[in-house]
């Protein structure tokens, strides 16, 4: 599964607090399942809940929400279609520790397709194809974001610069 590592790298790059203290970001996979029809193909899909726990996070939850939504727009765009039908894009809980600190838990329902091909020598080639690229659900965010900045009122609270385009899928 590539999405947990991809999201960790993105958030560590995009959010200054996580970049300064990456040990405060914990990632868990729960309720994992494999879906395979077995219909003459060996491919399958992982479905799981990815839980992010960010300890002692300061400031506005917007500093987390927008980067997560930007990552989802590229790596799990189906969640936006679900939201258009009245569902949620993701769920969260917060343990308010002080006026300016909280432990925040974010739960993302993710899936990953895995293709499997039998090679002539009898071995298997396993691949995790990228998600299809759709138009961004955000008016001003293109599919090849190189620089973005998040402001809360007039304060810059997060930014990411990707000189060679968005981070590649590992």
C-alpha cells in the first residue's frame, strides 16, 4: 500500500508543525479488507480506514484540513463524489488539550487497486496504478500543483513547494 506513506510525506512537507516535529504524526490502518472477484484475474483492491493522529497540534484545524483535501483530490478523488451525494469526505475527532493545542484524529476511507500479471517465466508482476486524474474539485488548484499557500485571514499557516511537480507516488 502506497497511500499511507504518500500522505505522510505530503503532510510533512506541507505543514510546518509536522515538518518541525514529525514524531507527532502517527498513522494507523484499521478495518482493512481485500476485495477480489477472482474472475480470471488475480488483481484485487485494498480497502481500509487510514487514521492520522496528530499530537499537540496548535492553531486552526484548517491547517490540517486543506492539505488533507488537496492530497485526497489527487489520491482518492472518489471521496468528493461521495460528498456531492450527501456523504462526508472524511471524519475527525479532537481532544482539546488547551486553548491552543489539541490531539486531532482524522479518519480517511481509502482504497487501492492492485493489478497482477502472470509473466511468461511463471512469476508475477504486481503494480499499484495511480488514481485517474480528474479535474481538481478546487477551482484554483490544478492537477499539477507546484506551489500552494494556505492563509488564515492574513496569516500564512501552511505552504508546500514542489519544484518538479507534485511528489511522485512512491
